[in-house]
C-alpha cells in the first residue's frame, strides 16, 4: 500500500536551505509512484509566499495558533485518506520561536510530534542541527522529539554518535542515517567549458563559494587566503587566468537584524579582508556581467535560482567552503559539490569530515581527505595559510585535481536524491511494519533485577575492544564460574 507523505518545513519561494532540501526530497519521492500516493507540504512561512503545489497548508511561523491549526488539518486529512500517512518534520531551532518571538526557544516542533504520535501517525524528524554542547532547552527539545516520534533522521554518522552519547542518551534504534541528497550526479550534465564560455570565463581557473552569505561562512578568511595565493604562487600573467567567484546574497532576515547593524559589520569585515588581501574586487548581478580581465574576486550579488546554481557547480574547478561552525552536520553546497564531481577545499566541520575524510581523526593542519575527495583545513586564522597551500596544489597539479574530482563523484553518485528518497521510504515501511508486528503468545517480562550481562559489561568496560572469543570466555566465567578445559579432545 502506498504512503501519503506530509512534509512540514520551510519551502520555496522562501530563501532557506531547509526549504530547498524539502523541495528536492519531495521531487525525488514523486518518482516512486508505486510507493507514494500523495506528497503535500505544510510550509513554515515568514511572509514569503505565495506557494504552489505541493504546498497545501501554510504555517505562520510566529503565530502559535497557526502551528496548532496544522495539526487539525493534517490529522483530519489523514483520517479521510485511503493510504497510511507518514509525517516528516524538518526540524531546525531557528524556525521555532517562543511566545515572545525568540527564535530557537519554542516548542512547536515538539508539540507537533506529540500530537501526531498521539494520533498514531508515522512521524519522522529530520534533525538539521545536532550540537555537541546543547543548552538545557536544546537538549530537552531533541530528547522530546526522539521520545515523541518513530525515528530521528540525520545526514551524518557523527550526529548519531553525538545523539547516542551521554549528552542526549537517545537509543540507537531511534536513529537513522540517510545521506543528504545531491542535485547533480553526472559531470557531463553541464559541460564545464561551455558554461565558462557563456559566462566569459573561458581559459580561466574558477574558484567558487556558493550560498547565502553570513559571518559564519568565513568568507573573509577565504578572501585573505586567495590573496595570499595570488601574491606568493602566481606570476602577473597567471593571476589574470584565475578568478574567485563568491555567489549569493545575505539572508533577508540577517540584513534586517538589529536594525541592519549586523549586516553593516559583516560588510565592513569583508571590505577589510579585501584590503588586506590586496585584490581587485567588483560586484555584479549576473554571472556574465563582470570583466574578469580586471578583477581577482567577483561578488555575484543575487539569489541563485536552480538553473544558475547548477551551472555554477558545473563551471567550478574548486569549491571553497571556509565555514566557522565546526558542529555543522549538514551542507547542501558540499553535498552537491561532490555530486557534481568537483573538488572542495573546506574547513573541518562535522559534515565535511564525514564526506571528505570518512570520519577519520583530523589532526591540526591541512589534510588531503581519505580517498582524496577534497582538502580539509582548520577554521579561522589558520585557514588562511592552509587554503592558500591547498589552492596552490590544485591549480598547479592538474592530474591530482582531476583524480580528486573522480573520487568525489564516486561518493556523490551514492548520494543522489533518488537514493536518499528510496532510503526514506524503506525506513517508513520498516517503522510501519514494526508498529503492526504482533508478538507470539508468550508473556511479556518486565525487569525487576539487574541485567547479569550489564553487570559484566560494567566490570569489564573494555569488553567491546577484545576478541569475541575472549568476551564469551569472560562472560561464562562471571555467570557460571570458571570452567575446566580438558587436557585433550
């Protein structure tokens, strides 16, 4: 029997990475016509509409009653549907204000999960932020979402490790890792040379940073690193054939925050970095508007529509992501970079460590990722020298760069949205089967005395690292006393 999928999330035209994630997920789910009946979205809105299909409900983000109303609508429609309904909540703290309007301090997602759980709807929660050191509200929220949902979905294995730890204490059977999908998985979909010719970038090496700009993106360090690379690695003639394109606008809510004060300070920090980098810089509205002969860095100050974004991935030689938040567990830009078969130079935030270095330990300093999918650097001030070194190596060693592109594409191909959507459907099916499983006729036992095996585990905390044979021998000795080994068989 197919499922009716209800996604609760931001959604385009709202400018939000989670909205883009949900649109791509909904589109991919739509390919599975045998497994999916309808796909509908309740859009978390902040004055960004109007919306089209698949959005059929709109939640006023700052109106608690609007959040409550969506429960009534979803549950009513689920009760009228022929197919079972699965609800997918896209959780992000910043989308959930409290009654005073303080972002990140509300309980609306928890209330939704509780309401759907009470009505026995299959309920999943995608967690887009998992913090190592949550405050009490953040910890309580994540734990409540785990308790009131059928499962928490994360895009990194490292997030599962955090959620299982003593910080949150969430059981492993409540957690599911599903890859962040990627838009483009064939480098040939967009010919790099043809796009460069269209944008006036032919015979140029293109370094790119894509996405909405904010202080947390570390752009100022990328600018300084690029300037250092130009000064110390390039001749005047070589300098003319390399350009750094920073594409994207600041989020409207960031621009308006504190009466525009945050935005002005951010722009001042970029201007200071440009001055320190000793680079020539301009700002344009369209990719083809810049005279790349005259400038080292070009800011493309516009919201990137889907087609432009994909074409910029295709044109890129190196993606530079000098992010400052090392706890970030997801990045659509990094995922799509690998999907496009492009090399990323990125700081060591959690998602980058997983995709580029397979969660292996990351000591300080520049690291060429495991399987050579990209390059990892330290965040902040150390990144300036390390990014300059990485760019130098990738620019002047084409064979290394092309090999890394192939390795990146191999990992990205596994992350196609089609695969991620199918994994989600399988998980929903697994959870539904679990709900409907009828156990045998034997009695159910509640434990009144301590687990004997747990006693052994506490006595030997290193049990997990010893061999299976040693584990069994040690367990038998503790439970039954020492056994006599025959002298011969």
